[in-house]
C-alpha cells in the first residue's frame, strides 16, 4: 500500500503588488528624468554647435553671441517659450512673433533662420541651454573668458574694463567678455563669477563683509551647570 506523506508547508502573506511596484516605478521615473535631461542637453549642444559652425564660416561669431544674448533675455520669460512650443498655436502667429523679435532686436538673418528651426522643432524651451552651449563653443573658438559682474547699480565702463583686465590676468585668457547683473541684496560692492559655469567667485560685496564680521562675533555654545 502506498504511504501518504504529509509535508509541512509554511504560508506567507503575498507581497502587496503596490509595495513591490512602487520602488521599481520610482526608479523608472528617475531614470526617465535623467534620460530626458540628457536628451535635452544633447539637443541644445547640437543646435549650438550647428549655429557656431555657421557663424564661424561667415565671420560673425561676435555678432552672433550678441544676438543670442538678446534671445536669452527674451526667452527668460517662460510665456514666450510656452507660446512657441504650444502645438495649438497656428504657425503663422508664431512666425509673426518671430518677425517682431527679429526686427526689434535687429537679429542677423542666419540667427532668424536658426530661431525658426528651433521653433519648428518644438525646442523653444531649450533656448537658455542653447545659448549657454553656444557661449561655451564661442569661448573655446576665441579663447574667451566670461566674467559675470553682479552689483547693486550698473558699474561705469571704466570699472568694468578694470575688472576684465583683472580676470584676464588671473586666467590668462586671450579675451574677456563682461556680463552684468543687478542684485540689490548685495547692499554695496560687487561680485565677479568666471570660469566654466561660473565656478570661480570673487566677492567684494558689503553683504559678504557683514557676514564675515558677524561670524567673528558669534559666541560658542556654553552649557551652564545649574
């Protein structure tokens, strides 16, 4: 007679589908976000490289970087990029705005063509990145260092010239382009950012001096025995 054997089996609650899927879903979302950022960076670099090649060939690098700085200020207003990237907006309305921008900013013909291509490809939202990549290409081609000077009020041209000379002495660059920003929170004085992506900083602001003075008077924590 066959013997019936009973095997002890321990039953465990099944893992919740949602708890198991959540980490994988989160990881996928992060990976997808990284992929989108990488694709956007690659696209911006591609547009900038193509434009720099055209500008280099026709000898308009200086004028082109100036035009892109104008576009950067215009596209700093998010509504502009959203308008151009909105698929429901008719193309003729976008073309009309491009014409207005081209005329008011006195853009060169090849920069206007570039802007049309960017808009037609739905990449207006990348304009800031494209400008940054173009500036990197321009700086590499011309041996130029960019110095961003931030102050409470606009500095005089002779002051900016002295700052440019100082940055040139520090970096050994062939040329220095100075970009200016206004920031009332500095109280007085100015800051200078230069290097790749503004990695180097010279802080001559009153705000910085106040912070240093304040730190000198900070008292160490003391525990009192009562």
